[in-house]
C-alpha cells in the first residue's frame, strides 16, 4: 500500500492527484494519493510530487506550513520526489531569475533559468522523447523554466525536446520542464512511481 502526496498548496494539484491515481491503477498497485498540506501528512509517505504553478508562492507556502525543511530532508534521504515546472524550480540547486524571497529545496543538481521561454512563446505543446519509452510523449510547456546546466555526474537526462534536455533524474529525484499531469498519458507518473515500489 503506497501513499503518494502531492504538495497541495498552490498549482495544478488536482491534475497530479488524478494522474498519480490512474498510474497506480495501471501499475496494479493499491495505494492512496493525498493533497499534502500539513506536516502530519508526511507520516508513512512513499513518494511526493511538487506540481506546476508559481514557484515563489509554492516556496512561501511550503515554508509557512512547515513542509519545506522536512520535504528537503526526505528528498536527501532518498524518498522519491518529482517536480514539474514550478516543482522543478523548487528542486533545483541553482535558479536564474529567482525572486529574493524565493527558497529552493536545492536537492537536484541542475541549474534552471526560471522564465527562460519568455512571453512570446510562453506556452506550447510539442512531442518529447523519453528515455524509458519508444513513443513520443505530449509535452505541455507553460511559462516553463529551462534546464541550462547539469551540475553533477549523477544527473541523467530522461526527456528531450529536439536535442535539448527537458527532464532529468538523479537517483530518487525527477525534475521536468513540462506538465505530464496536464495530459491523459500517465507514462511519466508510472515511471516515477516505480521508484516507490
Ligand atoms: N515560471 C513559473 C514559476 O516560476 C512556473 C510555471 C509553471 O509551473 N507552469 O513558478
């Protein structure tokens, strides 16, 4: 019985809850998926997802609700954590374009440029190649950060848009520029939840 928590303070939480439930079903695993808002809910947690949304707000609310340090520690200890878009920013070691009050968990060794795509092409959909599947994945990019540098040897690309890396993993951690929770396709969630089984 796995317990998946989606950081449920701001952003597209419900979409991740739905995708994680569907992925568990496809994997034939029984489990629950919860909106993670409070410290006490970390008890017995098997995996955490940090959604897309607005990273300054998610950062502020994670600190306010006492989730920031405990989630950081769990990630450092090996708990599977996946961040999409704003969630990727939250995980990153270095962020270009951060606001002064913004805090990051700093556990995934990548440098991201927070608002790299700019306004003109701020949202688009394009096929993404995945390391773990032959079929292209529908990549939804919304004011996405860009992964501009991998900061340690342990960071492996797992998703590409053309020849640019748009998704990485490092052991228990996954960070994606795009939003797999905004498609019907749960391959990425299934791959991530495999880390918790
Ligand atoms: N650029 C946004 C931020 O800094 C992230 C956008 C998203 O998650 N769709 O939080």
